[in-house]
C-alpha cells in the first residue's frame, strides 16, 4: 500500500542505511522472501564505504603504489622518468570506480525487488518512522521489522569544521589538489593510508599523534615494519605530541604543537584531521522507539543484533567496534536471517583488520600485546620475510608473519603479518581460527611455491610440535 507519492505506507522490513551492512541485509532478506524497503540519501546503495571510504581510498592507494614502484624500479635496473600526474584524471578515474560499483548495486536492488527510497529516516515509535525526501517532504511509514545500519562519520577536532584547508577523510578523498605540505592529525590507519597517497602524489606529509605509537592496538613489531618505510616517505612523524591550536590563514594553517620539549608552530598548506569516527545514532530517534545506546553512542544489541525492541535490529558501525565493512556484512546476514525467522547468531572467532599502507599490515584474533596485558601464556612464532623467495623477487626485503598459539594444544589464537599483500593473506589466518586449526594443521597444508603465503607455512614449522 502506497500514498499518492508512491511512497509505501507500510513495510514488512525496512532497512535504514545502504552501506555494506544495509544493502547486504536488504538483499539477503529479499532472497529469504521478505518485502524490503531500503532507505538511504544516495542515488544508489554503497554508503560511506563505496562513496567516501574503503573504495575511493583503495583506488587512490593504487595510484600511490604505481608512483612508488616507478621510483623503486631503479634498484633492479629499470629507470623511469618521474611520472606526470594528471590529478583531474586520477579523480575522474576514482569516481568512475565508485559509479560502476554503486550503479551495479542499484541494478541489483531492482533485480531483487528491494524498494530503494532516497532520503532519511527517523524513528517516531516502535513501529513507525518518519521518512524525509531530499526535497524535505515527510511521510510516516509503518513497519513490522527494521534493521538500522546508519553507519558513522568522521570526528573533527573540537571547535573546527571541515573547510578548504582543514579536511576530514571525506574531503581528503575528493582530491581537489595536491598541497605542497600536509599535516595528518592522528596516527590511525585512515590517516596513514591517506597520508601515503598524498606523499606519493607530491605533498610533503607530516603526521602528529597524541599517542606514544602509531596504530594503537597493533603489535609494535608489525608497526615497526611500516614505520621504517614511512620514515622515508614522510617529512616527520611526531608521536606523543598534541595539537594545541590551529589558525587558518590565507597562506595555510598555522599549527601549534605541544610535547615534552615545549611548544612550537609550523604552517601547512592543508591539514587532514583523522582522529576516528563516531556512530550515526544521534538523529535516528532511538529514544522514541525505546532503544538504548551505551556510553560510546553505540546501539546495545544481542547476539542476533536485536535491540531492546526485539523486532528492530542494529548492525555495522552503529552496533559497536570494530567499525569495519566486513564485520557489517556478517552482522547483516545474521540480522536478516533472524528477521526471516531463521536460527542465526553473531559469534565470530576472528575479525580481520587491515591497514592498506605500503607495506600492508593485517591481523586477526589475539595480539601479542593483548596476551601480555592479560597475563596470558602463549607461544609465538615470528618469521621475517627477507628469507622468502617471492618477497625478494618482488624487489622487497621487508615483511614479517607472526603466529600466536596456545602452548599446550598448538591451537591458533592469532595471526598477524606486515608486508606486500598482507591484506590478501590474512584470510588464511581467519579461516584457521574459525576452524580451530592448530599449528600442525598449517604444517600439513601444502602451500604453493614461491608465494608469500609460504611465510605462514614456514612460521608454523618454527613452532614446537605437539
């Protein structure tokens, strides 16, 4: 049943947000026979990941890799002139990738008969939401069940809003130009990835972080592999340093730093603020529906991703850490299954994390840092990649694979690696953990030669037999 505008008055299942979690939930629910309405402001599904996150950043990182490889090829006797970078064409190509993927999802929504409404949604009760079109027209929509997948947004420094010179990750991905100098505020993976892009394209990049180390949560030995390379690419990496003030002027942004040595100022053409993201839960009308959030603003959910209202689910970035697209995919499948009356539970043994810098860093399961903090006894194997044939044939000698196992049984508790292609390799570690594999299982698994995957095999052989 629809009103005169064609907007339905009722929905069997409404999905709010069309990012990776939202569109996957909508498609899967439609496959299970539910009538689905998908609400999102964009023309096609995709969300932050496709429009302003995962995909555009990886497209730009590919251009950065090509630039770096042309310079590094001299070490093996191949010399290229410095590449001429057409920033406008790079931006167009990045946008073409986005358009192709989001357009494909739009077609898929039609094929699966998912009704996609452009606009925003706000709950006004446990079974009603207010849908607002881009033109500002509002309509009430009743629903039997709902899946909330509203995503997240970048956090800015207090007192500042995105501008032409002070960017968040969204602005940085627009690639309006390549500034002569760029300060990245934040030592997390988004800042390091985007900093790497701008450095390769010609910016003089500096990084500042209030923490004592880059990539908090990642083991230091893995970060050190990356840092050795970033030290050559970046003009400065300032850790345990605070940004005390920023003043935007006609020639750039003057930044005041404070550390244990005192304070100092420096001017940058642009600043990228990358200090994390916050869930988009404030404007969902959760109070009106009796849905609780925790102290960090995440929706409180159970193992099926049900909220305090059992017919309303929450998935993805609004449902807790880690705020990763692939975590949202799994939650989406669980929520859609539960909405269709099927038995399903969200209980992963391992969620991979990947930093797509050069070299990449990837890990899953227990880290050595976490084991040490918990006083937990583990057996650890660390294998440098400099002895791996495939690494050397790629013109690289950096990289490391680490396995963390339970001492008595040899069960794999964590896998981590740093090096070219680590993001592709980590899936073996995730599968090993999901299957409760042991080091012996990895030793008995024949790996192809010569490949980087052999580092997992060799690391397993360096562990004691059970």
